[in-house]
């Protein structure tokens, strides 16, 4: 009896619920196809050295294919090339990196950052003072989302950026960064954050200081949906690691089956606010998996 195909799934950490959702989606897609997954996750969040060691571990286990989210898009290039040298196909997802891959699956992070910024600008009525909590400098998602933010700010000169901090896409560093910004600035109208975990940290710091501001995030995490419903958080953008990982796993399995796969598949990201949050209140475990047909043949696929 033939052994089931194995997908090695690399994610950056176990602290961000978005990556838990990505692992769940990959598991469910693999199970549907009679395949299995092995997860490779650094014990220290986003640790490059640990992810390098995990590549060696995966190579020793000889998976049929790899779904890969790099901890650092530059530092991991040479390591991922080891899979190519071993004849193991790789689907790069969420954080784009250099290399030869079956496909890249992700969302337009510049548009994501822009959408979050426009929501904040609109929520402030087009004027006010804001601060920025950025993600990890080594992540292309952070850099591209910041480009989208700057693009939106260029359109709205009445919005002033008082300062910024780095939250490393995690809650506690973002809380500390926000606390420093609050100490420096007695009045802050809004906060743009590069993901929902950092939005949670910013909101905690605001609450501890007894202050309020409009806060936007990115990911559409269940906790963010709850805060949007309560009116505590203004908005989030559905950069869906769940949908991205589902399509990345499907791409890997289709490639193994000899089917043609587009070299780039972009998953649309949607603004979530008080007008539409109900659609995101379904837990990830109960959400339908994005089907291949949901994106194949649309304008979000690039074949060259």
C-alpha cells in the first residue's frame, strides 16, 4: 500500500493565532486529499537560527513537498535552496522571498496596509494625530504594509504621524512600544498597527494609561472581531493566513499530482468593520476551506 504524501509546513511561531489558523487549514486540506502534514515551528518566535535547523530536520525526513513561510525573507534564501537541491518542491506563502518555487501564495500587503490606513483616516474624519506600530523589519509583510500606510498618508496631509515603534508582530512588544509612545505624546487620536496582535498590545497600553484612541489592525483574528463588535477596535483587514495556507497546500498537492500551478496566487483581503464583522464570527475550525476554484481563473492569478 502506497504511503500517504507528506507536506512539511513551516510557519514562523506559535504565538500568533494567524499561524495556528494556517496550520489548521493545511492539516484539513491534506486530510481531504489523504495526505499528512508535519509542522516545523521555531520554539522561539520568528527565530531564524531555529528555522534553519528545522530545514535540516525536514530534509532528513524527506517530505514530498514543502509549504514555507520564512522567518526572514533574506536570511532563509540559502536554506530553502537546499530543498530545491534535494528535488523537493516548495510553495512559498504569506512572506514572499527569492527563489525558485512551485508558486507564491499571499495577499497584496501594500494594499492591505493602505486599506487599514484608509479605515483609520476615515474613522478620524480625515484629520488628527496618529502613531504607528510596525511589524518585524525582517518580514516583507511589514515593509510592504508600511508602504501602503505611507501611500494613504500622502493622500491625507491633515493626518500627522507623531511617532512609531516596532512591535515585532507580537502583543507584548507592541504593548511596550505603545506605552513609550503614550508617555511621549499626551494626545493621540489613532493607532495604525501592522497586525491584530499588535493592535491588542496597543489597546492594552491605552487601557493601562486610561486613554482612548481609534485602533486598526490586520488579520481578522477572532479577538479582533470581538473587539470590533464591542466598538473597542475600529477595524481590521482580513489578511487570511487560513485561506492562504489552504490554497498553498492545494497548490503543493496539485503539483505533486502533475497538474499545472500558477506561479503566483493572490488572495483578496477585505476590510472588516462594524458594517460586516458578522461574517468573520465563525471559528476557524468551522470555516469552509477556500477551494481552488475560488481563485483559479480569476484576475488574482498570474501565470508568468
